């Protein structure tokens, strides 16, 4: 679902109700494409997020607290200069475009009251955030667009702001029935109804166009000739009259397997029984639910690109090395053949002469005995050829023992790399990524991390949950936190949990010798399953035991432990339960 003009109208309606009027307390720029205003209004402190991301542009109220960079970007500093302490007095949509105007009552450099504006353009790859002065001249923008970037429309300081051209399409909020029927009559009957709506009216997404077609014909791919014009206009007008009157519903469309498909501001019926729709409490909640995990993954991917590259290269190197070592080990399994050849040569010294290239001897090691052809080095005597085969046997036997040890070490290191991959997938902030960098540095990867300098180390902050009975549950997000939770925070009579035979978090149920209920054990096991590589599975096996039975071998990699006397529980990861138990 695209963030179309109708969705923008819905979010602006929500912002008007909750944040207007309000005073700007802080302005942050947590990512390159997002500005967050902390606004104090009659409804308390609210976070107003404006994202100009090419993939997920939008404006909405959010409850998510994101970590900000140590040094604010220049555009953020400029916004702070002009808008800190200003009052947000109005929010409106510009025409029926994907552009919103936020009006702020503030003061100029001489202390006189004036109005300044933020224009939020949520137009896909053309998305932008623009600061305007009192006369609507451009002060600056998140993305400056000069003549070298576009000949049609420039965004430069000092220029007067203008909306992008509408492209000849009509405003669906203002179109009359006569105009609609005229467009219908002049359109090609063989055109798709969806394409007719998209090409004739501005601000409509494909989802809404398909929904109007479906309500008219019970088919999303209906042709225009299959649509009754009166019924088509009725369904079209029904959708956009609700938009004009401020009637919206935050709708989330979810597939039967739990995958989020679409979001919308009106009821969606086109999926019939192939999907389920949910009405959420607000549009802010809708976007956090739909985009939350996706944006977090993208943000981590950007900020941890160096770590990901290091881990990917290490995984590739270890995989190739292990494959080569295992092939060599298979070759070493034929070492006994060398010993047999050497023994047979030694028993036949009287018939083998120097200069022979091969010898055909009777192999008495087989039952029944059979003849075997042995290749010889013509430059050596029979005894020297026997010694050559004995050396090959000894070398293969030694290589076999060394290869077995190296393969075990390589598999352990590969398992460790997989645990770091898993930790990286659970990162929620720059601090989490910094902990992983520090862990890799101390694990011997410093030479592969360019320009890394170790910063002051703070005590890890693992996730904390409260069980239904009030017990604390601690969960490490990376190997360093796992060691900290298991070896420093856990009491010997606390219960320790970890997903069976797979990378995952160490989870400790803090009970101080008490015997928690079965529900508490299930909740702790569910958390361990959710924060593991098997978080998408069902009936995930989770081992648990008393913390006194968990030991960390000396010199082992971060996060590696051994444990005994354990039980195994089978649980299904439940995101809603985990979020409910998380300590706020």
C-alpha cells in the first residue's frame, strides 16, 4: 500500500486532533531521512515523525523512541534554530496531493512574531522536507534540488515554494458527477477500471482503485465496460466523501499466515477470505505495526554495514575452508592403503629391482588373497619405495588427526559467527551495534575492522520483562549481554533458558530460590524462543535448567556455555505476549 493522498488526509486529521495546538520542545533527526518533533499539547508530550524515505515516506504521530546520533545533522540544527519553542497552529493538506503544510507561530531574528512552515512531501523517491519562511520562500530542505538534478522543478533556498504539477488529473474531492460521467464516457471500454481511476484522478493508490472496482463488480480486474457507471460513481463518491468529511478507519490487512499485506484508511473487502482485516486504535499504531520491523532492519543494515560485511566474508571463508578440510579428511581415510603397500614391498624385497616402475604382488591382507599393482619410483630401491609409502601413511595419519581438530575449531567459529548474525538481527539501537563491534574486536577481528577505536565501555543493558506472577526475566540481545546475564546477574538458583541447538539469547528467570508457576516457565521459554534464530517456527524446543548448572569454559568465545541436568519445553514464539511482558 502506498502512502497516498487519502492516507495523508487521515493522518493529518489525527495530528490535528491530538497535536494542534502544541509547542515544539525538541527536534531530532534519528536517521538521514526522518525528522521527529517532540510537541507538548493538551494531550501531553507527543512525537510527530516526518519521514522522507524513498521506500516508506509518511507523516504520523509515533510512540517509538529512536536513538539519535551524537552530533545532529546540519538540517536538524537549522530546524532547531528556527522552530524550537514555536507553536504548531495548523496542519493542512495541499490540494489533494501527497504534500502537507505545518504552520508554526514563532519569532524572527529581531523578535517579531511571524509564521514559518514545514512542507512534508511524501512522494516516493521525490519525498522531501522543506522549511519555508514567512513569505513562503524556501529557507532550506532535506534534499536540495538544483538545475543539474531537475529541469522541471527546483528546491533551492530563496525560491518561492510551488507544488508539483498535477499532470492533468482531477481532484477526487471536488469532481462533480457530470465530470465523472464525462470521463467514463470518453474512456476506452476495454481499459481496466483500476487504470481508468488511476489515470483520471490525483492522489489515488492502486489499492483504493482496485477496491472501488471490486465494490462495483466483485472483481479487482474488471474492465470499464463491465462497470455500471452509476454504481461505479456511487462507490467512488462513497470513499472520497468520507475523506472530505474526516471519516477514517486505520485498517490493517493480514494474510492467514500472519504476513502484513496492506494498510488503508477505509474498509478493504477485495481480499474476501484470503486475508483478514483489523481496525487498529490509531494511524500511528498502524504505521508502527506495519513498518516497525522492516524499518528497524533497514536502519540496522545501514548502520551496521561494516559488521555485516565482516561477518559475511568470515562466513564465506570458513564455509570454503571447512569444505576443503572435509575433502582432505575423506582422502586421508585411505591411509591404510599406503601402509599395506609398504608392508607388501618389504616382504618382497628379493623380487623388486631398482628401476622397476610397478610391482604386482599378492595382498595377503585380503580374504581371499588377491593380486595388487603397486606403483614404484624407478629411481629408488625397493626398501626406499617402502619407506616412501610408510611416510605417506604417517603423513596422512597425522593430517587426519590435525584436520579433525581444525574442523571442530572451524565449526565452532562458524557457530559463533551465526550467533553474531542472530545478535545483529535483534539490534534496536546504535549502542547495541557498538557492543557487537566491541565483541568482535575482542574476539580477534580487530584487523578486519577498519578505523575501529574502542570507546568507553558501559555495563550492558539486557532486555527486561515481568512475568504474569511478577518475576523478573532478563534477556541478552548479543553475546556480550548473554555472558553478562548468565555469569554476572543470574543467581545459582535462578532458572536459565536457551533455544535448543540453535543461536539465540540467554534468558534468566530471576526467582531467588522460589519455584515459579508453570505459566512463568512458559513465558520465559517463549521469550527465549522469540529472541532466537527459530523465532518464525512452531513448537520450538527450549532447554532450561538452574543457573548453577551452566558453565562458561575458560577461553571460549563470547556467549558460549555448556550446561547439564536440563529439561526441554516446546513453545511457539508469540510477539504479542513478548511485547506485553516487556518492562516499559
